[in-house]
């Protein structure tokens, strides 16, 4: 029989349309700033594996991740999540 508290299903939730847009935008910001997954992990205080899984899009970035990485690269969460998104130059070029 099932152990209590065991997850009922194993299927992962597919990211929402918004989640995919945020992923694409964060990936663009990572690219223009030439950050490695390790750099991003250090900035948001998570593991490199965590960053890799989120960049691939298997899981959605949390608001806290968006806030921390945005702050380090000159974006507000609102800018990253807005309907219209404008990429900014790399931090070291501003």
C-alpha cells in the first residue's frame, strides 16, 4: 500500500505560456550578459543544476529568482514579466 505523503503522480507540470516567456527573457538576459549557469546560480543562490533545469524550461523560475537575477542585471520583475519586453545592454556596457 501507499506510504502517507507520497506524491500521487510523477508527471511534471508543463510551464505556462507566461512561464515560457519569462524563461526566454531570462535566457536572453543571461546571453547578453555572457553569464554561465554557474554565474546565475551564484547570483540567485541556487545550484548550477537548478539553473540548468530552469533554463531548459522543465520548471518555471520563481518570483524570487526573477527578482534576484533581475536586480543583478538591472531589471525589475515587472520589466521581465511585462507584455512588452525590451532587452538592455549588458551590465558591464552600461
